[in-house]
C-alpha cells in the first residue's frame, strides 16, 4: 500500500464539493478520498465510492444498521462493505481497544 501514499491529498470534503461538484471527480483525477464522517454524509460518500472511511464503532453500527456486539461481527460487516466496492479500506476506532483495519488484502487489529 506504499504506492497509494504518493497519490494521497488532503481535501476538505466541503471544499471539494463546492469546487468540483462531487468528490467522485477527485477520484477520476487520481486523488484517493478519505472520509471521516458519520450519518448521511458517510452514506453519501460511500455511494460515490471512496478510498478509506474511518468511523468509530457507534458510527459503523449506524452505517450498517445492525446492533453489532462483538469484534467478529464488526469484521464480517466491514469485509462485506469493502467487497461491495464502496471503499477500499475501513479503519474502525474501537476506543481503548484500538482500531480495526480492514481491506481486501488484510484485516488487522491495532
């Protein structure tokens, strides 16, 4: 995943939407879009397709619409979301337990 770092640009999503109309255009320009949002903003971003999302557990539960109780369920739902093509990487904040990173290539608890 070292190659993606060269393409990484930090944009305010509000600026990107104002400037370009939608951040999916940024992706066509080679920019990897990272989203740290919740609720409708996160759902909309996923509809557009993004590189990485970073919800916390509560935001992730809300996103998938399930009352997830353990790490295995979180992993399974995160894998489904990545496989759907809506994002390539999910980093789920687990509070004091760290973070869960899920992509097509790996799943890791940090």
